[in-house]
């Protein structure tokens, strides 16, 4: 992408792998080196962006990478049917059904209208697989079923607190309303998670493309700026070429 291109800076000492905390690889090529080796183990992280920016692919790739390393996982969907998700990711060569059959993985749908008992279901699912990686996709749908902003925020907080207690590394997704200047639909997720990764689709001066920003990452000296996000038949990758804002 040709927006505000600069030369590629070298990773500074502060971005070298941080051995003080165990790290979990995201499986997104190019991303982990921007945050000292990956996500902090047992952290809860928000993946957010407007519609169509690649949030579900990002989360599926995170889970798939874990399965290749022998790490169990669960995908909790509040939006799409499990069969639809499995079919969607087949275009990248990711056969989730194989790992479901092995007892290493599960995808289950939870009705957002029944969000009051989702925390107990998450605990049960994690316990049944001893899951190391968890995805909740997407908190944005809760507002469609719960016509009370305070109650919606309370339930999202409950989910995040549950994930922090169960000893797994988690991603939750939310959606930024088109054109809104905030990081989630309900304005609570970004304050209670450990990390925030924002996906953007940008069109400027006749050029268009996708960028990724690490907005927040606790216990991590992460790269600053907007990094080109590439889509291919192998999934997502992050490029350090054509950085639109230099790392600080």
C-alpha cells in the first residue's frame, strides 16, 4: 500500500523477544516480531475493526496455528453457524473437522440472547478439552439480543473476567460501527482486555488496502504504527514494507 511510505526501520532493542513473560505465537506471519514474540500467555485480547476487515480469518488462523503445535482450542461463535465457519476457512486449507474428530478442537454456537449463561458454558468447554486457545466471535451481536447497554457491558465484562481465570490465551472480537471513532461497539471491551489489535480497510487518493495496528498490549513493548495486512490463499500476514507510520 502506498500511503505515507517510509524506509523500513530496524526493530529496536525494546522489540526484541521479551523473555520475562511466556509468549503465544499468533500464527500471523510478520506480526509476532512486532510485539516481542507474540501474545502474553493467558492474556485476553480484542481483535476489532469495521465489517469485512478480516477479524474472523485472524481468529481462525490463531486457532489453526495452535492446532499445528498440538495446542487444543475452542471457537465460540455468537454469529455464524459452526458449519459455515468450517467451510469458509477451507479456502485456506484449514480442516477444522479433522481436529474436532481428534478431540482437540470444538466450534459451538451460543445464542446471544442467552448470553447470561455463556460464562459457564465457556468454562465447561475449556475444561472438556483443556483448551489452550479460545476465540469468542463476536461480542457485537449481544446488543442485538439485549436491549440494555448497561446489561450488555456487564455480560461482556463477565466473559472477559471468566477468560482471565481459566488459564488460556484468548481472542474476542468486536465490530467498530462504520465511521465511528471508538474501538468497539459498546465501548467497554477495550478497557478490560490485555491487548487490542485493530484491523483497518483504508482508501486514500485512489489507493486502497488493509492495515493493522497494535493499539495496546500489556507487558509488551510493541511496535507503533500502521502495518500493511496482506490476504492470500494461506491466510493473513503482516508486512513491514511500506509502513504508513514509523515505529516509535
